[in-house]
């Protein structure tokens, strides 16, 4: 039995410093006492697949073994999607293909796995995308407006107990222009603007909303190591009360147990992080 429904928004490659400077809506919630904000340290390697797995499993890459973006395997440890499903809950995701690969089906089929409706896997309902590209010559990508609207559609149609909303646009822009660019900062602002429209709708539907990232981005458009800007990310808990900026820096391994504690579900021993609730 799920106690509280949760939406996790994952803004790919959102560094902590840029988030605090550009995410005016999310910072307004902190200032108004409606959200808590932590500075969070990503796992190493500071790459997407290791971090996606750790965010949902509470297990460091050195233990779960997914230490590269070039692997085509499912997550080998218990994770939020599996635990919610085993408890009889409904899960959903609007996310890039790596999430489908990790938590629903491997290898990923570019046609068959783009959409999941009443699926039997760990993700009950899913809208997955493969096109995330931004170059000076081809500025095409799935927009944040569509991602947030797709998430709202899943909420209306299926009322999932756990919903992942993942935007990879900032990562694509950051790799092209670097974290110290107008383009990257504007993309971060754009997602915050979309969340200003979506989060009130999700909260009115009864969801607790969490917002974070997998890793940051360097000024030259890279991540994966421990350089300045690559590891610090924000973590917002839009709880509606007792908000403010938290003084401590916390581990990314805290995200999965935090989600499960909010939902009232058991936290397995494989999760090394400590809940922030």
C-alpha cells in the first residue's frame, strides 16, 4: 500500500551553481518555505548510466557495476521501480532510452520500447525518447514543454504511484556549448519555467515532487570525473512546509531511500544512502 505518490524530476546535467542562479521558480519555493534544497554530491563516474542506476537503487557504481554509458544491461540491484511494482503500485516514466534499458527491457528496441502501456515490466506506463541532439547545425531535441505535458497526461490517464520525468536537453546543450554559456543557462531556465506550469498541477493531483540531477557539467562541456562543476547537483523536496536551504552537502545515494520513505515502502539493505525525510 503506497502512502504518498511521488514524482521525481531529473534535469540531466544540472549543476548546483547554475541551478541556484537560473531556477527562479524552484528557488522561489525554497524562499517561501514550501521546499527544502540540499547541495548533493553525485556518484563517480559522474556519467548518466551510473548515476541513473544509483539514483534509483541507492547503491554506488562500484557495487552495482554499471560504470559506463556504453553498457546494454538492466539494473542488477533492487530499485525504486521494482520495489513500487512489487508492492502492487503503478509506475510511469517520461525519459530518455537509457531509463527504459535499465528498468524495463534490454536490449532497447528503438520501435517496440518507445511506448509502454499497461506493461508487465518494472515501468507500467512509459514514453521514452531517443532523439536528444543539439548542435550549431542541427538544433533538434525533444522539448521540455512536451516532456512535462506527457507527464501530466500520464498523471491524468493512469495516476501512477511513482512517476519519473527526465529532461536530457540541458545535457545536450551543455555538451555543445559548455556550462559557462548563454545557451546552457537558458536551457536550464527554460525547464524551470516549464516546471512552474507543471508542478502546481501535479501537486494538486496529490503528488510530492522532488527535483534533482544526475551530474553537473564543466565549462568546456564535459562530465564523468571529479572536476569542479561535474559532481555538485541540487536536490529540491517540494514538501509544502518547513522549507529552506539545508546547510549540509548530502550523497546522491539518499534519493532512492527518500522516495521510498515518502511512499511508505520498505528500504532494502542494498541501499547505502540515508533518507532525507
